[in-house]
C-alpha cells in the first residue's frame, strides 16, 4: 500500500473510531448476545441456562405471540396505508399554490411533533365513551358511538386514527418531493391531453415514487415497533381482550414483568427477521414500481 | 417563474377540503389547551363544553367564583348550633328539625343513626327556589374553609373565565409525594431534587423541575454527543478515500433496520454490568458513539461539498482534522442544525428506553413522570392531566415556531421524522 | 506539520475552539452529575441511610410517613445519647406500578433497601431470586410467628421460607347505599344474604332514563328488556361485577371454586369457577354490554368523588376495608353499610368468603443495607406501632392480639366485620405461584371475553386451564433446572 493510502486508512479508521466502538458495543454485541439469550432461560438475576431452541418452539405454539403479531400487522398496515393516503392527499392539496400554505402546513405538521405520551393521554380523553369529544360529535349527528378504547373491535382502529393524526411529517416529505417534479413533464402531459387524474397517475406518482417507497419502508419498520400508545391508552395488558396487545408490548410484559428474558430475546429476534424480510420484499417490489431519475 | 400550469391553479374546490381537514387536525390540540384551563367541575360535563366557564356570584360588589349551584329543594333553615360536634358551623336543616331553639342532628354510627339535640340560633330562612353555592377553590389542597352562600338562582352567572392556575396546580400534582402536593409552589420547586443535587439530601423532593432537569440534561448531552460523533464518522466515510469504507457504510445502512427491542434486553445486561442502571447514562452515553441514521444523513450532505475545497486545504498543509474542522463543518451548518434539532426532539419524546433503563424515580424524565401521574390518578382530574400534558407539549410547539425553517427543511431533504 | 488556517477563517477557528471547550465542559458536567450520585465514604457514626419504596398515596402514605418520623426520631435520640451509634435514617419514595418497577430495579442491580409490595408478588419474586430470605434474621431476632393471624402470615411464606412480613391486611365485603335501598323500597337494614337475593335486589335498584315516543323522559326501574337500547339510558346500576375490576379474577371463589388446586395443579376450569363466571356473565346479559361500557366510562377513579359507589351510580359494590376513608372524605353524607358478600343459596359453608390480601414488607436481593432494613421491619411489626399504622390507614392489623384502645379509637364503623372476615376460614388470597403474573393476565383476558359475551365461561376458563397448566409445568422445569447446579 502506498504511503498516502496508508495515511488515508489510518485517518479513516480514526475518524470512524467512535462508530466502530459504538457499533460493536451497543449494536453487534447486543445483537449476538440477544441470539444467545434466546437459546437460554435467562432471568437476569440468575445466570443464563442453555436450553437450545425450546424458546422458539414455545413461541410457535404461543397464542399470545400470534395474536400480538396479528395486532401489530393490523396496526402497521392500517397506519401506513391510511397515513400514506392522508399525507399524500394533503401534500397534493398544498402543492397547488393556495393562500396560507404556511398556516395549513403548520396545522398538519404540528401533531407529529407531539410526544407520544402526551398525545396518547389526549386521545384517551377524546375517546372517552361518555364525555369524550369523538362520541359527542358522533352523537350530534345521531350516531351512537362505540366505547372505542374499551371495545375490542374499535380499540385498534382508534389507535390507527391517532397515528394518522400524526402523519404530518410524511406530508412535508411528499410536499418537498412534489415540488421537485419538473413542470416540463406536466406540460408535456397537458399537451398530450391528459386530465387531472391521468397526470396524477402517470406523472406525479411515478416521479415521487422513490420518496414514497423510502417513507413507506420506514413507516412499516416503526409501525411494527409500536408500543407507547398501547401501553398508555390500554395498559400493559393490551386490554380489552388483548386487542391492543402489540408485539413489543408483549415482549415488554414477558421480558420485564415475568423476567423471562430468554423468551423475550427469541421474540425480539423473530421481530428482527420479520423486518428484514419485509424490507427485502419491499426492495424487490420497488424495482418494479419505483422509477428513478435518469 | 410561474408557468401557466393548470396544476397550480387554485380552485375553490381546493379550499373546502383543506379547511375541513385543517379543522379536524387542529381540534385535538385546541381541545387539549382549552381543557387545561377549565375548572375541575366543567371537565366531565356531558355534553362537553369548549370554552372555560366559571360560575360567579357577587358579594359586596366583588365577584366570587363558586361551585355549580345545587337546588335547595324545599324550604329550609340555616341554623348554627351552640354545642355539639357541629358547633359554630352552618347547618341546613328541615324546618321540622328546628323546634324551640333546638336543632336535631343525626349522625351515623355503625349500623344505626343517633339523634342529638343542641341549642342553636336561626341564621336565615332559605326558600325552596334558592340554590346553594360554595366558594370555589382552584386547588384541592387549600386549607381555607369554603364559604357557603344561599342565593337566588339568577344571582349566579356563568362567565367565560380560563383557569390558568391549573398549570401550577398540575406542576404540584406531578410531585411524587402527597405531602409535597400541599406545599406552596415556590417552596416546592425550590426544594427540587435536580440532577446535580446529592441523592438523599434531606428535604429534597421529586417535582416537575426534577423531571424537566433530567429531560433537558439528557437532551442536551444527546445533541452534543450525536453532533460530535456522527459528524466525525460521516467525514471519515465520505471525505477520506480508504479501503473498506464502502463496507462500513453498507453495514451502517443495514443497522438502520435493527429494531430497538432486539437490543433492549442485552443492552440492559450491558448497562447492568457497567452499573449504569439507575442513572441517566444509558440514555445519552451511547449517542457519543454515533448513530446510523445521523451518520447516513451527514455523509450524504458531506458528499455534496465539492472536493476542490478539501484539496485546496490539503495543499495549504491542513491536517485531515483541520479540514474537517475548518472547511467541512462550517459549511454543514444546515445539516448539523437539522441533526441537532431532531436529536433534541427525539430525546424529549423518548419513552420506551427511559421506561426500561431508569429505575430511580429521581432520574425520571418528563414523559415518565407524566405517565406515572396518569397511571396513578388518571380518570379523575382530566383538567390537571391535560395541563401536565400541555407542559410537555408547549415547549416543543414553541421550539417549532422558533426553528420552523430547519424543521421543514430537515424533513424535506432527509425524509426524517417519526419517533 | 500544522497547517495555517485558511484565509478568512481565523475567527471561525476560535469559535470552533470555544464550542469544543463548551462541549467538553458540558460532558464533564454530565459525568460529574453522574458521579455525584455515588455516595462518599461515610464517617463512623454518620446516619445509615436506607431507601424504602412504597406504593401508597394519599392518607395511606401519610400514615406510614408518621411511623417513619417516629422511627427516625427514635434513632436520632439514640445517637444523641450514644455518640458511637450510627442512627438509621429511613427515606420513603412513592412509586407507582411498584410491582413492575421494583422487579426491574432489582434485576438492574439497583434496588431500594426495603420495599412495600403486594402479597401476591412474593411467589414470583422469590422464584426469580429477587428477594432476601428473612429466615436467618427472624431467627436471630427471636421472631414469634404465632403473633400473626395465620392466613396473613402465610402470604409472606413460600416454599418453606419466609420472604416477607405482612404489614397492613385487607379484606373485602359488600357495601350498600342505604339511601338507594330506601328509594327502591328495600329494607336498608337487611342486606342480601344469598347471591340470588343480591340479584333480586340489584334488579330493583337498577334505574333508567327512558325516552318515550313523544320525546318525554321518564325514570323506570328494572332491566327493561322490552325497551330498545336507543331509548333508554342507564343512570343507576344495582350491582356491577366489574366495579371495581380488581377482583374479577376471583368470583369463582365465592362459589367454592379455587384457582390453584395444589402447587402443581391449576384448577381454573373447576365447575364451581364456571358457575361463578356464569353469574358474572349474567349481568352482561341483563344490562347489555354496550350499556355497561358506556356507563362505566363515565366513572371517575375509584378513590375519587366520581367513583361509581361514592357518586351513587352503583348501589352495591364489593369493596375493601379502606373504602371508609374515601367515603368520609369525598361523600360524607353517604348512608352506607357493609355486610359479608353473599354466598350461593344452599351453600352456607361458603359464607364469609372474602378476598384477603396484605401489603407486605420485603428486602430485595442486593439491598445495600439489609440489616438496617430489617431493623425497621422489626420496629414496625411491634403491636403498638402496627396498630398505629393500621389505625391511620383505617384497616385492622395482621396480629391476633388487638388492644382495647384500637377498637375504641377506630373510626371505621364496620372494622370488626372486616377483621372477622379476614380471619374466617373462607378468606382467600391470590394463588401463591410463581406464574401468577401470567395467570392473572390470562384470567383478565378470559374475564374480558366472558363479560363481553364473546365466549362462554366454560370455554374461556378451559382455555386458561390448558394454557396455565403448561406454563406451570414449564415453570417447575425451569426451577428444577436452576436448582441443579
């Protein structure tokens, strides 16, 4: 290696040193340790005892595991699709140069900044069956609202709605993406006689598809890790009838309340694999749907 | 240059859905703020009321806030006994219970009712149509006796009056111990256990300021740690050509997919062996060693800086760190402010990590403090709960208005955001 | 070779240096903060400081505060007269959801020295190695176990060892609102003796606001099955099994069922349990699930003036001995009485069934000052102190002996009843098993399904039975494996 190359290598490693430490201590080691623990019975207070794949076998036959997976998948799908719809619509609406774009943008964006704890408490109050805002509004138009967070059918939709309320940051991303679309493309489409929806489908969406893809993948990853809303609004058991028992909530219960850290680690690794698979699938799909600028 | 683009033509059709959606989005926050200044009695009303209203009566020209009026029901008398357990107190009794200057008082003992007679004097006769109102105090920890008034129904007026005192009351309510909740606010806050006070100092108590101090400390240290470490690493991955940097970068990208719950349990073990459980360190120390997302972000930004600038500095004899410090960093102000802002925001909003790693109540952050309050008293004092939530939310809103451009720019260019 | 700063950038370098210094300063500050929380080496007779985590709030917390003040004062006085003595100083911290946070703190290597927990946590904590065995210390102190009421003493004992001492006991009974009884035409001095009577009374105590076709509103009693839900609004319930929801898992006990037949056998699907939950489900059928849910969402916190019983929304509730204080405080005009919870007709042997738990004191594993913590435990377990504490909390003591003063001073009009129930042969506690946490969650879920009429009790409980028997077997396997080195 030449002297310059060696100097560069040394400098490069030196600059990256914090990350090399951080990566190994706070990421790679825990990841591997989690795998080892998942093969053990580990209660933290006592040393881990190796039991092979027993935890994973138990997981497969654990109805709570499957229920929490279903609940989380429901929430992730619901919040991502609904969030995408709402934020994209808002971005399209704001893309036309209406007066007061700044004010609208602020109103839509602000909820996404709120700490989840405060937002959950607020929506808990709003979802109150008797005196909550939501049911009062429904009552005024003659609908007898459900008990929302106390009703197993409506508890998940309630949390999804709250998640959509926080979709403002996605809107800002799409707005920026929309504004990057060259107007020449629109003009060309207009000349070809394309109407509004045709322009939307053939010009707008393809042009911002990379942004959409990136956002959707990140949303799915974070959607699968939903915890705080369920913890605060329905307690750590995911009542009623475990309808809001999300995956990470179940993990917290098993790991930090029953102190079955080995089992919890197995659950965590399964989550990791699921996310990897989903991201991989999304990437494969993106090759078909996403068009990148030449 | 605006082009005659039918896409950007605004039609009235746009305004209607926008206004409707904006109303729906703004309502919850508005409701939060309005409920936080409502008096206790108004909050559970069905149907809910928007504007904070308070009942008032006028005593000698001064308006006195009172509780919602209760009807007297039937003709009654107000008497003051001269003896017995209720001596000197105003009693509202049936006329039948006051005969010959003696009032009949009934008390319940075990499973029977004891009747006693005491001499008493008549204060006033209260006709059936009157209503009872009691002096209204903001705090339930007041030791003053509430005056009771018997007045005509139309003497009670309901006016719009926001109760800003709910905020100090919420701050008091967030205190950890019951005794402290009754102390005057200034005294209470003055004795807060803060991050730099010694554990176990006599008289120090956990208050809202404790939570605030902890949150700010973690947020500031997180920002400093992230900025310094991530920029260094991003520089190493973008401005220095060395073997293996692409591999490291790809690994960095891959780690963005690792969810925190996977690391949660072993990290707990790591911190435990280091003895950090029970302190704030698990929350900010790891950030001094870089974070995948911020490294990625800053690297992308650094790549846009022309290499000629680095080359020129190198020719001038600048060391690698010198180029980093004097050339790249100053040019990266926009990206760095975005990273700083979002790191601060994420530290302020964080909940799961504090829930797991913080075991000592003196180290709790605001989010944990609020959750603790909600789990103990949720369901009864919504006005205080909304007030406490507002205390957590309003600084962020203020921060937004202060740094709006950075926020929007940050999200637009990086697709960042979300917890 | 050091490079000259590029042209036009010297003041940037200075700012950079300033920022660096500031950052380092802040980092140092952060580290100092952390280090300051480490205690310095104490001098010979400096106070021995112990932390005590408690879950109580309100008047219950104040009761213990007074005891701690007494203890600290006593220790201080002793230090005054003996300069070589290092006084023990107790500091109490109130923790919400203590049963969750304590375990995490112990696991994290940072536990308090002493903790006041619920009796139903003893088994799980002990199995996980989270507690200090009190046996040796008790023996050295010459502890006399027979001073305590057997049932409550056993709550702290598990697998042959003593892990916790009972501190403040509790029991449950049926509370009824006399005024509502009178209004419904029932004799308030005659509480229901059997479950069937309870049901009959409950029907008469249920009131609705019915909207007649003309728009006029009328108050009617009974369950009114013929009136559609849209036209009636529940304003008063006679009895709601789910109010409060703390003992929902245990309604089978009142019908003679038990949740744990033996330490190796789960008995959730016991026919007596099924009968109990059939009865619970009957209330959902009578009133309507949606109706109950909406009615309940208007209740405030159960220890607030808006609680169901205190605000007169529910006429009869199962409640604990502590309720008296909340009544005095929030609903002083309430005319109420207490009676043993009814038993099913034809089963007088089940009379006096009650849920009897206790708040216990435990010393976590890894406590920094176990001896000092035990000294405080000893102090509290003496009769005068225990009576002072329980009196202030308006409960009875876990001791067999009760002083005349205690009875005389006690403000609770039904304290003798609650204590009798606590000593009855049908006093039941939550099953003492290491998997109780999981078991309780499963039962909570089953009760949800049962109350929502989603599943019949027989099936819901059978599911719990199968699942929890597996969990119990697995737990025994794990414990056996851990014991074998």
